[in-house]
C-alpha cells in the first residue's frame, strides 16, 4: 500500500480548552473524499444494511455528507436505491407516485409498498 500523505486519527490529537481568535464563520470542514467528490461536512454513513439505504443517503447528501449504499441486496435492488437517491433533487421528487381520490386505503398501502 502506498501512503499518499500523512494523516491524523483521534488518538493523535488532544484539544485543550482555550480562547480562540478563529471565528466559526471562518472555519471550513470541507474534505476531499475522492478526486471528483468533495464533502461539505466530513460525514459518511456506514455501508450496513441496517443503516444506509435511499432515505439516509438522501438526508446525508442534503446536509453535505454522503451515504454509502450497502451491498447486501441484489444488483437490481442496489441500482433501484441509487436511482432513487440520484432522482431526488433539492427536495423535489421528480417521479412522484400518486393515488386517485377514489383509491381505497388498501390501494394506497399497496402502492406505497411497491414504491419504497
């Protein structure tokens, strides 16, 4: 393995409480995840089946982080989850699922389960 640059872990840093001249508005938490991906906040969700699917990945992206989709599903299911995340744009649902006023609650439940 090649070491690209020195880095620090939590055990390498000790923060001592003191007055600071640095203002919060002057602080940037941006970090470079990959050559083409910069995160506004250095938060990634775990790629665990009980943690990250479309809903959390969307929430993470809205706050400037990134959600790593787990792989404990079929390739088709993974593609569907990624598609849901990519289609979600600034709170606008590009492919809304709708029901008619004449639909029953059972119809709504069925449509909801089909489109999760």
